[in-house]
């Protein structure tokens, strides 16, 4: 018995070594087959976030007045800011010092919102001419045609100068061009309330100008602002290397809350800026709690000539 003890110990040691070797040989696959959870995989690398979106193009809204000043100008600025949201950013100013070569290059278009009188000096006029010739855009709203009578180049840019107007009243406009960005949303006969300008010349007679809409003088009392059977009220043209769009509407505060007028403005500004109007955001006015815009604004009670 004593002699056999070393053999027994040796056999026991060999059995233990074999058992340990068998367990070591199983590896992860064997452990998994016995129901153990596999080692977690590391998460795949996440793609890096998109780079910052490109800044929106900018539009300058110019509102300086040296003659009659419209109280609808703040409403117009607010409307342009709202309708442009997602399509362009705006800067609004009355400061003619904004008309320098360096500053104007920041903008795709300049909106002249009911400006009046002589608003730019010679150097500022020259800078704006260079801006248009370099491909810039101009959008004139309402009294923009009552501006810069002593600057012949501007008269050609806007297309026609203001002459006079009757009291505020409703009238029907005939939409002549249905495929332009500023008119394609409009009915063929568009009735609305505004102050209806007549002009010192008929822009239809100017080479290159295409009339978008005209007034039907049989639908309102045009005197003393009659132009007869052909009374343009909105038009556009390419001019001196750039783009020019004008609408005679926009005298009343209520104009800038009208969905169709806002669509009209948005299309015109986008066209002047050379931007794609097909992807334009909605230009419907934001609802204001408790606000009920007047459907028919009244004319001034003192009979004064408002422009």
C-alpha cells in the first residue's frame, strides 16, 4: 500500500492537469454554447454631425422717406421678415449710408418699401447703380415710385413715377401674367382694397418691361388718377444687368396681413433676388390673439393726398 501511494498521487495529478486543460480548451465558443452571454460588441462609430447649414441669403429693406411717410411701413417690414423666414434674412434701415459698394454686396436684393422723395446722395446713387449692374435685384413697393424724381436712372429702374391717386377703395386687378413667381397664386380677377396709383407714364411702353397686373377702372372710382383702359399696377423687367420688380399695392396696414398680397410680395422679392421661388415657405400671416384686421380701411377724413 505504501509503495503504491506515489503512483496514486501521480495519477491524481495527471487527472487534474487533464481536466484543467479541457476547460481551457473550450474558449468563448464553448462557454456561449452552454448559455453564457457573449461579450458585448463595441458600438459602431457614429457618423459626425452635419456641418453647420449655409447662411441664408440676405435682403435689405430700405424705408427712408424725404416726403410723405406711410404709417404702414412697420407692418411692411414685419411682413417681409415673416414671409422670408427660411428663404432669406432681412436687414431693415432708413439710413442711406447703407448704400456703399462693400455693404450692398451682402444683399441679393434691395426692397424699397414706400420710400419717398430724394433719399440718396450722388455717391450712394452711384453705388446702387454699380450694385444693379453687377446683377443685384430691386423690389419696389407702393411709394417706391414716389422716389428720386431727379435721378433719371432710378426712374428707368422702377419703370414709372407716381402721378396721383383717388381715396382708398376696393378695385379689381386683372392678372395678365400667370406664370410669374409673384402672380401664379392669384386669381385671374383679383379684387382687393388699397390706394390705387396712377403713373406719369405707362410702363407698358418701355422696352423690356412686362406688365403683370392692370387695374380695371370700371370697378372703382379712379378720378383724378385715371389712365384709361390700360392702367398697369405691377410689372417687372431685367434692367442694366440686374432685376427690377414693382407693385403699386401696399398703402394700407391691412395689405400686409392679406395672405394673397403677402404671397405676391414674396414671389416678387424672390424673383428680384434671383432665388428659387418653388421652395419658398408659406407666407400666411401669423395669427395674433384677439386681432381682427379690418376688411376695408377708410380713407383719410381730411381729404389730404396720401401717397
